[in-house]
């Protein structure tokens, strides 16, 4: 009788897996590298990860030491990926996205979908309607991030989807057209009673901060009217929801999107101006990335938006 021990197939496979993965660095160092590679900044990566820039730098140096190669070329005020860093960056990003998606699928905890959009759309439509979404999907929390600059979704992985406003191009990948608005003149009943003539009224319009957006102005809107344009009093705000608030406060006639004042119209807070008409405006559309596009939470949120906005088409 011998004391020889013969390994089973399972034991052999387990040993092979140990050897295969023994050279892998800690997952956290890959997360740090991914953030730095996407943002090309140790400082920006530190802000995203809620750590110090020094901690990021140490993690990157330790990873480079383990791999025996430089991942970044350090310049005076910037960092640049080396060819080896570029290879790792592509694989790291997609791998972390896949891990994140699977964890959300199997987790019993509440899932978060982070949405970037304009302040006006968030204040006037999205936030007032979110309760409907929560009634259908209490397991998903929606975090709304507003701003007028376009988020680079490939760099800012914390953003799952962006709802953008402008001229929609269906040829752009990973986008979904949501709804095209109508623009009209709206006013409180009291203001209309006090100032029945447009010439005697204060007119309110939006001066877009984004220079790429086509201008929708009262000058264009009233171009066919027989009015003395020189005598019209026009006030401009850089946010459309400020224009709406000014109209609700009885400060004038607002040239705004019928989509954004839907709640105000339903409650009778504003009414269409009898001498106004609606004209075609711009489009709201959803943007995501290839990695986020088919995730469960993004898919559910996109389908809910399309269903809710169907009534405005």
C-alpha cells in the first residue's frame, strides 16, 4: 500500500485556475487605473473615487511595478497612456462594466441609475414625473445630475444615461429619440386680462447658453406679425425654467416648450396666449454607451421615458 495521492479532475482544474490568476493585481488597483485612464488625470480620478491624488499615484506606481512596465507617461501638466497602458485601459473598462452589470442583476439591493440632463428638463418634467417611475420600479433609484455642458459618458462612468436637447441625429450610435417639442406663448389668466395686447406686454424668452443650439427667439416667432418690433419689451433668461417661473409669477408672456409647461397647463396656472400659435421646436433624446445600453436599469428607464413621453408626440 502506498501513500500516493492522485489529484481529481476538480483539484487539477482548481490548481490551474490558481496559477492562471496568481499574476493578476488587486481589483481595486484596476479600478484606480481605469479612472485615471479615462480621465487622463490623477486628480480627476481621485475626485471620482473619493480618495486623494497621492493615493491614486501610489496605486498606479504599484501596478506599474507589478507589471514591470509604464502605463502612463508623466508630463508637466498631464499624463498620457503608453501603448501598454492603452491596451490595459480598453480591457479594464469593459471588464469593470461587465462586472458592475452582473452585480446589479444579481443583487437584492436597490439599483441606482444616474441621469445627466438640462436643469430645465429636470425641474419642469423629469422630477415631477419620477413618482410614476418609482411606483412601477421601487427597486431602482434615479439620481439626477444637471448641467449645461455635455457629459462625456465614456469618461464619466458614473453617468448611466444623458437626456440631451437639440437637433437629433439618428446616425449617432447609442441614442434614442424621445420627443420633439412644440414652442408657444403662455401666460397667466390674470396677466392676459391686464395686458390683452402683445404690444403692451412684457415678453419672456430663453437665451441659450449652448451656442450650438439654433436660436428660438421672439423676434423669429413674431416675424410675420404686424407689430412694431422696436417697441416690444423683451426679457431674456439663460434657463428655460426661469422663463416659466417668471410667467407663473405674472411677469409676462413666455415663449417656451409646451412639454415643459405641461403641469402648469394641466393645473390652469398658465394658458396659451390667444394670439399665439405653436411651432416646431427641438428634440429631447437619450444617449448612453455601448456598455450601459443593454443593462437592465437603463433598459427599464428608457422604456419608461418612451411610454411617458408618448402623449406629447
